[in-house]
């Protein structure tokens, strides 16, 4: 083979390899995004608002009262993405408040030290009331035990999930 066809073959092989790497990485990204989207409750699920309590012992059902909707952020103390997006969560909480929608933080404690979870919620400085799963008779929803990023979902005062968003997208309208 002359130098030119060899050079063309090397360039073609390199382009094919690069294209394969790009397609493969996009596929992995799409799968990761789908996994995040699938995490947590799905639209149509019902969340038991009586199983979440604040630091005063009040349930989420009591605090939310007769308000028709609430926007909740599911976070965890070991979630780096939650810490990195705390300013975005604060902005979303403010937008929700303007639309007369309550904004709460939900967490599932790994042990008996629930005060550290409330301290974590306070450290986010987003101005939202925090709730932890506290029903000893019922395990928390399995769908929430696999969430690894902040997850937002809109619920009715009966706990029906009407919408959800992984992370904290700036384009989410609370209206």
C-alpha cells in the first residue's frame, strides 16, 4: 500500500472509533438520565403525608393542611448534587411561594439520629420546612430509597403525585 491509502485508512479508523465512543457515551448518559427520571414515585402514585414529620412532631398532612398543592424536594445528606443545587432549590422555593404553593424538604433517615437530618436541611439554607420519614409501622416507599439526586415532585393535599422533576431544572414552572 502506498502512504496515501494507509493514511486514509488510519484517519477513517480514527473517525470510526471516535464516532463509536461518542455514541457509546451518549447512550450511557441517556440511560443514566432515564434511571434518574424513573427514580422516586411516579405520577399517579400516592405518598402517605402522615408518615412524614417535622422537628415539632407535626405531620406533613397537618402542616400542608387544606392547601391544594405542595412542591416537595427529596434530598439526602450524602447527596453532593443536593448541596451543589441549594441556590437553585431556594430559587424554586421562592417561585413556588409566589404561586402560593408550599415547598417542603423530605428525607429518609438511615438511623435514629433524625436531628442530624434536620441540621442538614437547615444547612441548605433554602427556607423550606423539613420532614423525615417517621412511621415505624410502615417502611418508606422503595421508590424513594434509590434516589441519588435531588428529586422534586408536586403532590396534592391527599399525597397524589401530579408531576415530578429530577434535579432542579431552572425551566420548571410552578404554575
